[in-house]
C-alpha cells in the first residue's frame, strides 16, 4: 500500500508515523509545491507539485498517483482540502482513495463565518462573532460585547493576520491591517470568495484552552475524541499539552462528528468557560496538535491503513493515556547539497 501526503511541508512527524505503520508493506510519498520541505527528508519518495490553485495541479497529481501506484491521498493543508474534495471522483475512477471530507464539511471548517453559523444552528456554544466593525461596535454600545476583541481572517490558519484589539481605534486599524495582509499572503485565494467580508471580529473568552482530535472511521462513523489541555502555543499551533478527560468536551466531539461525518481526523480548538465548552475553530485534517495524541497512544496512521485494508481496528489504537504531557522542540534539518538540483 502506498500513501501520498500532499502539502507535507514540515509535517515530518506524520511521514515518520505513516512509515512506521506501513513497515515493509508500502511506501510513503510526500508532495509539496517547494522542495524546501523537511518532510521530504524522511519520505520514501518525494515530488514537487504545481501550486494548489494551478490548473495543472490535479492532472499532475493524477499522473503521479497512477505512475506510482498510490492507494490513498491525505492532505495536510486547509487550502488543499477543498481542491481535492472537488476532484475526488477523478481519483476514485482510478481506484485512488482521497481521504478528505465532503465539500460542505470543508467549507464549514475553512470558512470561520460558516463555523460560527454551524455552531448557532446546532446549539453549540461559541464566541460571539461579527463580520463587520459596525455590527461589533453596535453591540459594544448596547452592552452586549466588550473589549478586548480578536480580529482574524475569515479564511485563515495558524496565527496569520490575527490581532487583539483593546479599543475602537485598534479595532479599526487591525481590521484594515488584516485585510491588507490577507491580500499579500496565500490566504488571498480562499478570501477571493468574498473580499469585502474576509475579516471577522470575535469575542475574547476567559477560560482554559483545549485542542481535540475528533476521530471517525473512513465512512464518517464516530470512534473517539482525544482531549488535550494546552499549556503553550507557538505560531497558532500547540507547543505543549497534556492529555485530559472531560465529559462535556467529549460530548461536543461526538456531536461534531455526527454533524459533519468527516473521514479520519478533525482538529478543533475549544475553550472551557466555567465548565462549559465553547467551540472556536475546526480543521478537517490532521492538526498540529496530533503528535500529542500520538505519543499518548493514538495511532491514526495505523488505523487508516487498516481501514483501507478492510482490517479490524481495535479501540486501543484510537485511545490515549490520560496525563501524558509533551512539548515540541525546535530542531535543525540539513538538506543534501544537491537537494535543489
């Protein structure tokens, strides 16, 4: 069995996890639009692709998959998810499984305004969110909202172009600044769907932040929710965390699973405020917090490979030991001298 990880970037750990899970039964391929991807240093085979929004991206991937007997594709980047979902049938016609949620689920996760509406429609607690400065300021004047407020891209990832406004002047400045930065980054592609409303304003919650992995099988059936209490963040990703238990957060994970029916993993951010979980964001893919679940006993790559093989996946493969704490570290990766040739 051969697995292709697209937009692999710096997710070297996932390449290693899949290689360990496959053993001698297949190869792990890593794809990215630049060869300067540390994941390339660990993959069995690598390929530099056209940019995701290039017209040749999907034809290129199809040819690569056919020429390398790829059985399944897993994307590690939000922007890539929708493009693959829209072209899933082309891959499936060649017998290639694209492990990606459907277009509606991806749109609900990638578009944070739709995430907010999803929460309201499904009675899920979430911070108050606004799509214009005028609507936010109106609620501030009516005593329904208070500073500080977060200004963030509607279609965003990590902490790119996210600001915390302490007053009205900062709110207006950061709103404009976020828009400018979006236009000068890769966020401009998804934001092109509505450039006039590509920035959100969100209530600041006071509570403990958690990350969760909502695990489904490849048919979208709920399996488990892994809960991580966050201790440190870096560039929008969890830097240190401990595996925790919480019935209310676990129930939220199950509710998300049953509403979205995504395949495999979905990463989400949750705040616990006075014992009540509030959903902030969702990513319909492996998130930056997954390694904390993995080192605590979860083995999603192995589960995915077994599901693809129609083999049994025991519950212990998708369970984490509570109390395991871990932290990421910065390491230097050296590329071979001829790497760019």
